[in-house]
């Protein structure tokens, strides 16, 4: 092995050592959220999104919805923007108390990131752009998914469930990964023919007018974080002690919660982009 390659490996290991232990929703969850969102875009937003997407996306927002996870090693500063930790067992979120990184830098959390990238995207109509709006769009779309994953607004001590070992049926994993991927994968396998397009379209077509009115009633990203920590306490952490075996009882009672959070994230992402690009 050459010295240059060895140095690259050391740098990569160093960067990854500082990264959070788990990614959000997994590729399938983020894909479904962005697929749903693109169906809710109004005409100006649809045009703006098509304009900003990289050519490799072929006009498909869902295809780049996990980009923010893929660039964590290249952009290590972005890692704390995927989540926010809250005090154990309080089941509340407070921006001043909670929105900071491990070094105490205020605003470095998923709520701060959404505030930042939504503000950047407002430059789209301006003749002077000081930000990379393609990256801003991809970060914003991804973080809207993150804030709806309950354990991305989880407890500090267990790192949003990352340090809680679980057995998903017979597979050893952790609680965070159960909510990122395992519930979604099991639902896809059992109900949607292992097809994420089918699952996403089913979730979207089952959204009701009453739900849209209710989901549109929040006032800020603060409210979305509050929803997630409440769901984390009521559903994610409940009956999920260290080394528990989670099976049908847990899956069947949480499947609808996961699908609702995916639906909410997709609708709200589409609605917000429609407001930003109006």
C-alpha cells in the first residue's frame, strides 16, 4: 500500500469516527418522502426543483433524497445537522436548550439546519445568489425527512436509540436502526411486494383532506421536533428495553406511526417548497 493511500484511509477513518452511529430513515424512507413531496409541488415549485436538481437526477427529487447522508464523510460539519438530542425522559424539545452540537455551537441541529437551508432557497428568485441552491435543496429535502424520524429527536444518553441493542425478530441491531430501516423493510416485504414505489404511492393516496388540514397547522420546525420526541416517548422507546426481542407485537403497533411520519414529511416538504418557490 502506498503512503498516499494509507493517509487517505486514516483520514476517512478519522472522519467516520466522529460521525453519528446511524443514518436517518434509511435510503428507502427518504426516497419515499421525496417521492410523495414531488407529487404535492405546485407548478412554480415543480419548475424550480427541476431547475435545481443535478442532471444526474433526471428530474427525480427522490433519487437524491439520501445525498446528505452520502456526503457526511466529505462534509463532517454536516453530521450534527441530521438530529437533535433532548434530555432523557423529559419528552420535550426546546430550541435554546437542545439545538447545539457536541461542542456547544448553537443552531447546529436539524431544526437550525432547516431554518438555514429554507432561507437559502429563498434566493432562488434573486438575481444574485450567494449559496449553492442545488445543495441547499438536497439538504433541505433530507432534513425534512430527518426531523420526522422520532429517534432523530431522541434522548441524549442513548444517542437517539443508537446504543440500545435490540433483536428485530432474529436479527441483532439497535433501536435507532429499527426505526430507520427495519420497520420500513418489514412493511415493504409483508404488504407492498418489496417495492418502495408501491409503498410510497399507497401512503400518499391514503392521505385525507382532514389530515392535510391538520398537518398544515404547525407554526415552525420547533413543532415538528416536538411531534417527534413525543412519538419517540410514546412509541419508539416504549417496550424497547436493552436487548429486547421486537417482533410482530412491536411491528404491527408501530407500522402506522412510521407510515404517518413518512406521509407527514412528504406532504410538508412539498407544501414548504411550494411556498418557498411561489
